C-alpha cells in the first residue's frame, strides 16, 4: 500500500482524512471492508471535484458511474498503449546509485476516439493491458524517413472510468432488444477481428453470454450503432475470460495516479485539475521574472499561489481593487469586499 504525506493534501482532503480516522472508516470502503485504493486515491475519490465528475458514488450510487469494485468504491482499470522508439524515456529504470529511479513517461495525456469504432478500451487486469500494448508495439510502422519504430514495449495507464449506463452483454433482456432491431441475420466478427459471417439471433444470444468471445458480437459496427442509439455510454465485455470496459468519449477517463486532484468535466486531459488565482490585473500568462520582489507574508515561500476555491481567489482579486484599480473577473466587474 502506497502512503502519502498529509502535507501534500488540500484542506478538503485533510478534512476527509481527519473525519475518516475519527469515524474509524479511514482506508475502509463504505461497507467496512479494507479499501482496494491507496491512501491518495482513497481521499481523492471522496472529494467534491471527483464526485462532480464521477457522480456521488457514496450517497447516490444509482446516479453515479457503474464502474466500481466489489466494495462499491471507484474501480481502477488499465489501458495499454504501444511505445514507439522515439517515445521511450532515455535511461529509464533504476540508476547506478541504487536510489534514483527514472520512470517511463506517459506518451500522451489526452485520449482520442479509438480506432475500433471510436471505442477506448480498458481492462480490469493490468497485465492483460500490458500484453496487448506490447503485442501492438511489434507492428508499429517505420516513420516517414524509413526509420524503424517498432518495439516490444508498452505503457499502461491506470484510470477511473465514468460510465453511468454501460451496456453489459450479461443483461439478457438488453441483448435481446438490440438483436431484435438487427433482424434475423446478426453480423459477427471473425476471431481475428475482421468481418465475419452472420448468425441466428439464438446463436448471437449464446455468444453474448460467453466470457471468452462475446466481443465478436458486441463490437461489430452494427451492434455498436444500436447500443449508442439506445443511450448507452460504455460497453462491458470479456476477452478470454478477462473483463474489459470500453468508453465512447475521452472525457470518461481520468488518471488514477498522475491526476493532480480535481477532476475536470470540461477538459479531456486525464491529469487536469482546475484551480483559481485572484489578481487585481488582467493577464494571459504568469511571468515569474519579478518573483521575490513583491509584498505579503509569503508564508509558504515565493511563487504563484492558487486555490481550488473560486471564492477565495475572488477575494484576493477584490483586495487588489482597493488599491485604486478597476478590474473585471471572467468578464464581470468586481468590487472590493
């Protein structure tokens, strides 16, 4: 279990830790079982920002994401992606001093629609995700200059999934409704993923219940089109007995480890955290050229101060107005408070 210093927690997170310890529920799931999350994750999934994105899985689970573990807590799943040679972090791994470790950097931080009918796949098994990534890496084509880019290496993202209405092939009634809309000849994929033959509705229903190859039915363009029309926002499936969850939008995924803590509902970057900075001046970017020359207590050292609470930032901005300058915040005029 990874432990995180409380010095790295926000005020809201510290309050959650304190309350959890007082209630005897710290590092436990709501049902009293030990959590499957690490310390930072346990705190983060209970924050307002996370629940605003994922849904309030503690108090209103019926309206939250369905991708939770056996204890009802948000489930960490995995997505493997192949690494080109130019994406491999130099000198990664343990260094000669035996102390320093250089990790492999993530090749990207924003997912795009997947090449398989726009789906983005995640697996409950990290090694399954890694194996898929490494297999795909061996098929990476050369770059435009003819330089080989194939490798045998992949990168695995650990993610939360916001899917509030995933299609589950184990739901027989849901499967039957989709099949009825497809007629008497149901398209299926071949074992290698290409276009296959058609099967009867009875055979298709049998295939849907398989924990080995249900994807041969549910991932056809025809089936997925009907799934989307029915209002589903994700797809649960099984590949050789291993459960996977596919989503239809990049914004449904957030990083479970590298995320900075507040989960944006409007930015697809899996790390994104929205914070606020109050200032009596309007500007487009921060300039640290004059760091160390201003006024104030600077209790935590010189630098750029931000807050998760918009109201606090507004107060700092309004304080600056008292010095004689008029300012607008997000297009709205501010007055001193």
